[in-house]
């Protein structure tokens, strides 16, 4: 099985990866949902419709966390593990699960994402002010309300135990799972497909943001997706992207723990001029941090796609004219 499909075209590999991910989500997700239903005593009909969830039932929070774990295994871990085994002889190296060239990349990556918070807030304001037809606006508002309700349920239990569980289930699982899926697999395949790392990073960021199905957060997540893609590519390590993603989410969860009203706060009513100066400072800080990573980076197409270079069907012409 190892490396069985490594000579296939990047487009074929990407389509197969999507197929494996959907199959994993359906099959493992189905049996995982049955297990959660049995554990919580909540019927499948209720599980499938979040509007029927009982906020006062402690089992509802168990349901949400259970579904997060099922999604982590079904969509992120299993499909990535299978695909990386099929497309490579060394899954860990293929996914970038190795130490970065510089340990300072961990600090720079985490600092870059934290520094980006004000500019992502500004992008969120722009996002919310995009005019849309009333029917679409109503559908988006309903979807956003459902997502907000789930968040409110998770942060409603104000204990240290719940804080750590939220950090694990929201920040931990998302950081590991989403980085494996989007940066470790999708970005690698898309860069190989487009023969350009910036194109792969940008398209991956679009997919990363779109899959969350929250329109009001599309631009902020798109920007964060690009930043995570840059951190991954130039650090040469998926561990750095995971760490930055985790610190970003964990910080926001911790802030909400100490200030619960933040879970319901929105930038929708803020004035653009109120957020503009912090956004400019934020963008400047993020830019210099990422430029430091780029300047110190040893990443290149040659070392990222070394295994493909040895194959007869690699997509790149590795010569002195290939951009770094």
C-alpha cells in the first residue's frame, strides 16, 4: 500500500484524496454518531437537527464534544493517514511532520497569528458589510445563529475542567486535524498541481475558509488560512503551523472563559475607523514576522518534493530557474 499511487498526477491524487475524505466522513461519521447517540441517550433525529438540542440537558455538551472527536477521526486523521500512505513512501516526511530548521519558527508563527487578530477583526467587519440579496442574507444569518448557539453551549459551563475540555476539543483537535487536512495534504497537492506555492497556498486558504460554512467569517478565515500556509511552507514543518493554530484558538477560548460576553460580541456594529488603526498596526507586525520567516527559510521545491523528483512523473522541472 505504501507509495502505491505516488506516480499518479497531482489532479488524480487530489480527487482521490477528496473521495477518501468524504467516504471517511460518511462511514466513520455514521457509526460514530450511532455511538454518541447510545452514550448520550439523544436520538438520531434530534442529533441531526441542532434546533432540537436542549440547552439545559448536560448530555448536549457531551454530544457536541463527541461530534468534534468523530469529525476529527473521520474527516481529518483517517483520510490523511490513508492518502499519505498511498502517495508516499514516508508519510511523516510527506506531511511535513518534522522539526523546523529553526526553533524560533514556533515563536514567530504563534506571534504572527496573534498579531493578526486586529486585522482579521477588520476583515470581519468588511465581510459583514458585503451587500447580499435578502434571501441569502436570511439563510446566512440563520446559519451563523446556529453556529453561535453551539459556541455558547460549549462556553456556558464556567469551570476550569470545561475550559481545558474546550481547549482540547476546539483548539487542539482543530489545530491538529485542520492542519493535517488542509496544509499537510491539500496544500501540498495543490502546489504540486499548480506548480506554484503561492497559488497552492491561496486556493487551500479558500477551501479552508469555505468548509467552515460561515460567510461572515470567510475573509478572516481566508486571511488566516494564507498565513498558516505561509508558516507551513517557509518553516518546513507542519508542527509549527499546528502550534500557531492551537495558540490562536486557545487564546480566544481562554479570553472568552474570563470574559464570557466575548462569545456574543460582534464587530458588526463597529465603525470602520475604530478598527482601522489597530488593523494597520496588526498587518505591519504580521508582515514583518512572516518576512523574517521567509528570509530565514531554507524551503524550496527541491526539498519539499524530493520524493517526486526521484520519480519519472514529477511535475516540476527542477533547475536553477525554479522560484524558491
